[in-house]
C-alpha cells in the first residue's frame, strides 16, 4: 500500500511540474504576441503575428478568431482568455 501512495504522490508532483511548464509556455507565447508589453492583445496584434507566420487571415477569419479570444467583446484579449483558448 505504501508504494501505491508514493507512486500517486510522485505522479501528482509530475503533473504539477508539467502544468507549471505549460503555464509558463502560455505566458511566454502571450508575451511574444504582446510586443508593446501592454498586458493584453488586440486584433491588430493577432493580425500582425499571423501575417508574420505567412498565414494572412481574411477579415472574416479574424473576426471569428477574435470572437473566440474575446468572448465578452471587451476589445482586448487578456492572458486569461488567451490561455483558455490555447488550453482547449
């Protein structure tokens, strides 16, 4: 029984470390998009990034993407909303 508990504790520790690394990855990628260090993203930030990746989305595609990233129609994308979309 003791080995099982040790194994479960180790597994939880591994999951916590993975989650921490993934959260740091999300924060880092958000920071790359937020080149002016505003603390939020705009539709122009997203368009600039996607264009730099040679994706060139249409206006309609940008509206769809932005509606998913800005579900409350605030005009900005927070780190929290960005993370929610990236994680799903």
